């Protein structure tokens, strides 16, 4: 019973927060719903379709099947991401970020990239941007969808978004391009020394 209650609470809260966010991003839709309350059930259904509270759907293949990433690597694991499909209307392998964890020379190269993201890009004085950059940090390890390109575009500022897009291109190109990305980014973005917590303490004193 406890699991049922928690599951219902989490999915309901996610739908409500998604509905508020989507309506705020589309003010004309808010006006439409206010003028026509009878459209509220349809609005709820659209939120569930566009940004469902449960994104990951595990399925077992009925027969042996080989699926490969855009750069030819064999998928070790595959899960359907309903949110990604619903937002774009189709599955687009060149847009999803779930193949990135397979693009590194080794774990050491991946850790070097993650250190650059954490130490030089993810500044917690901008909590929203930092949150999505760290979700991308996790995406470099995970085989499932941790963050989408749409979310990064909406929440990360242009200079850092350009750097992230360059990294994605490098990962999908070659290990040498990843090394070049690390060197270039380290030159352009200094290490963030004054983290948000320290800044908050300074403001209080």
C-alpha cells in the first residue's frame, strides 16, 4: 500500500509541476483555458502526452535483435523514452543523448570531460543552469535519458550551450576531437573558485 501511495503522489506532483511550467511557457494557452474551462481535461491529457511523469519504459524483445547507435556502436541496453518521442513526434537518433556514454576512449577520458563540466561550467550561483549542466554530466555515464537537448537549450546560457554542443559533436566524431575540446574549454573557462555556498556565506557576513 505504501508503494502505491508514493507512486501516485510522485506522478501526480510531476504532472502538476509540468502543467504549470508548460502553461507559463505558452501564455496564450493559459488565456485559452481561462476563457474555456471546459478545455481543462484536454489540457491535462496534452500534458500527459507531451511530458509524461514516467519517461522510461522497459520492454523485452520477442526475438534477438541488434540495434546500433548513429556511429555504429552496438547498444548494450535499450529503453524507450516516451517523453522524448512525444515531444518530437518521432524517434530521432541524431537528437537523443543516450549514446554519449559509448563515445569515449576510456573511463579516464570521460572523467576528464566531467571534471571540466563540473569545475569550469556548472556554477551553482546560477542554480537552474547548474542543475541542467550536472544532469548532462550524469548523461555522459548513463545509457538512459537523463536530460534532453531541448532542456539544455532552454536552461543553459548561450556561451556554455555552444560548448556543450561542441562536446556532443566531438564525442560523436573522434577521441582526438574530445581531447581538443578539453584543451580548448580549459583555456576559455577558468576554474570556478567562488562556489554559490561560499558566496551566500559572504553575503550573510
